């Protein structure tokens, strides 16, 4: 039998995160474009500086309803017609609101980009906000809230935000509003929020894909270039304050067979020089199946299917000499364990943190983390959508266009000692707010015995 020779690996080619070209339209819209040969599905991200902090008092959730309503009819198309036009383009359009603002995301074959961009421009320029559509979206949102309350992970996240931030801060309340606030929203409120905050002068469009043969300048001029609005400056954002006094809050779920864990605090954002080391150290702590938390809680003890440590940017803005940064990231550890193991699992988790502080990371852990974070980057950014989303993240967090490329270089240069110091400072054992969603009757006493903070119980 004749065997074919085993294929030999090719020569590794150098890779760097794509660098965009930056420009602007006469109406003030900032444009970032990135030509990616071979990416025949073009991705477009439009960032609108309409932050949740700008929502009127008592109308939490109006940004979410507005974002959902952008594709529910315009001055030229009904909601059904607009959806049909998108379908004819083979396009998908999505929008969501978060603390920094509203993101509108489009994916479409390059051959249909002109038509699809015209629809996006139409949605941004002249949304209908019909009474019937807003009422339907409000009712849909009200239907979602009980399901979110029943979901242990979502309930834990809601409680952690409430614990960390002052009650007056928008970050202390659910991003998409509560039942009480959402039911107050009508088309007039949505229109008022749109008129006040959606305009090209504070918006940015990111276009990524194979732009061969596409006159993007002319295309943008004919679509998003026709969008007009006031030229008011961006709304200033308040600084973020948080209380990370070590404590435990149990959200009582009588009869629950599992306990959802969410342990967190507020830490440095991407403008801080410690961010690369913090990313590396946090990955070593709980970024993958082979990290320390999983090695102990999952592999050795069998408490859980997995526990993760992560840093999620809530809002990020450039520092200045007067106020410093008004941004922050949520540093958190998340997972679930069976009810009987709640106390032992938390005990072992704290032992992992103490051991980390006392002994530090190993060079092998650091090397594995660098390989996983930096080595897989070319795969992570294979699609135009992943590149566009990252560029839009940089825009909304006020970062330089080459930030992602520089981040990978800095990760590769970060040493074991730096990563250890960063993760120990990120997760100090005595400055963590622990939220447990589970059966208080069974877990309260074992948790109190650990001495990791004052314990309180809430219902719901």
C-alpha cells in the first residue's frame, strides 16, 4: 500500500491586528474602514454616544427600547417592509444599548452593501417610532424581566451591581430597566431620547470587509452622509465610585439544588498601564479549563463544571490631569456549585487566592497564558465581524486605533512577577463582594463560618 506523505507545516507568517483608516464625513460622522481581502461578508458597526447615564429619571430602559425600535419602521418603510428589505439583501441588523452608548451592527454580502447601508442610514435618520411598535417592544421587554429574575446568573449580576454602586448611580440598576421604569416608556419618551442623543457628530461608523471594487467614499456620502442632526458636544460622564468592602449577600432561593456564585469588585480599565498584566494574571487565575480555579474546584474537588475569572469593561474613557479616568472594569469570578458544596467550595476558592498572593504564579502558567491569549489571536479575528466589533469597542472606550495591536505586544512582554502583582491586586481576599443565589437555609451558616465578610440575606 502506498501512503501519501504527511503534510508539512508551512512557514508561520507574521500577524498583527488590522490597522484601520480613519476619516470623517461632512456631517461630522467619524468613519473607520478596514480592507480585509477575501472577507466577502462586510461588517458595519455604528456607535452612538447615547449612554445609559443620559436616560431620564424613572425611564431606565428607554435606550434599549429605542435601539430595538430603530429597525421597526422608518419614514419610508413599515416594520414589515423594512424587515423584508433587509432579507432581500441577505443582511442581519442588530442594535443594543449599554453603559457607553448604543451599538448598531450590520452584516451583509459585499455585493449588497450599498442597499443595506442605505437601510441603516434610513433607520438612523428617520425612525418611525410608531406607537404600536413601541407598545409591542415595551410589552416584550416586560415579558423578559421575570425570566431574567428566574435565571440565577442574571439575578446574581443584578444584585452585584446593586451592592457595588451607590443607588443614585445608573450602574447600580439593570441595564435594560425594571418593570416599574419600562412600563412608563412610550413613543414620546423614545423620540425625546433619540432627538437628544442620536446625531452624526458624536457617532462613529466602522466598516470592515473586502472592499475591492467598492467606492466606499461615494457609498457613505450617499447613505450615512445624508444623516443630519445637531452638533452638540458629547455628554460628560460622571466618575464611577464603588464600595468593595468585603461582604456576602445571599439571594434566597428556597429548595435550590445549586448555588450561583458571583464574586466581584471594580478595578482598572484599559487606560491603566496595569491592564495587560491584569489580563494575563486573571487568565492564569480562571481564564480556561487548566487555570488555577478549575484545577482545584473542578478537577481536584469536583464541586463544579467550571469557574471563570474575568475582567469586563463597564465604561472606559481617557484620563485627564484633573479627574483621572471615569472608567472602570468589573473584575469577577463566576460559576455554580451544588448546594451542599457551597461552603467548602468558597473555602477552597479563598485558599486559591491566598496561595496565589503568598507564592505567586509560575513561569509555566504565564507562558501558557501568553500562548493562549496571543497565539490564537489570528483565529479570533478571522471574520470581519470580530474585527469590526473590536474596533468599535476601542471607539466607545476612547482608545487609540492601534490599541489592540499594542495590547498583544505588551501581553507578550509581561513577566510572571508583573502578572502576579496585577491579579493579586485585582482580587484581594478581603475586598471582594460575594453574591450567592441559592437556598439560604442550607448555605448561610457554612458561609458565615468562613469569615470572608459580613453575611446578609435578601429575597427575590
